[in-house]
C-alpha cells in the first residue's frame, strides 16, 4: 500500500477534472506508462480502462474503473492487477496555497 499527500496550486474543481479522467494519470502518477479507455461510452463511474505501470524494468498491465466519485471532493479507482484486486482513493481538500490531494 502507498500513501502520499501533495499540494496543487489550482482549485478543487480544476483538480477534480484532471483526476477523474483516467487518461490524466500519465500526468500525476509517475509509474503509469499508458492508459487506454476500453469503452465508447462517456467517462464516468464504471467506465473500464486498461493501463500499464511499473518501476524500472518491472512493468505490468492492469484493468480498472472509477468506482466512486464525489464531485470536487473524491475519486476512487478499483481494479485488478497481476497481484489481485486493488482500490486507490484520492481525496481533495481546499487548503492554503491551493488544493490538497491525499492518495491512499
């Protein structure tokens, strides 16, 4: 399990727009190599995507989807990797200097 917190110099609304689009993980998750949406339907709860991640030569492919979204407050991704099921929660809070992201 990993956990990290960062401060982004942007509004919670702008941050939510980015983190609620799985394709944006290329911008904010260093281990992500690529993301492909696996559906023609609009992005939202349950939209499946396929992605690759890893560190150094260790790379793997996983499937995930947005499991929960509370506009401008929280996004939770869930899926399956070669090591089993996972869930990643990203909480958004207004703070001095912008928006705090707390990822678990």
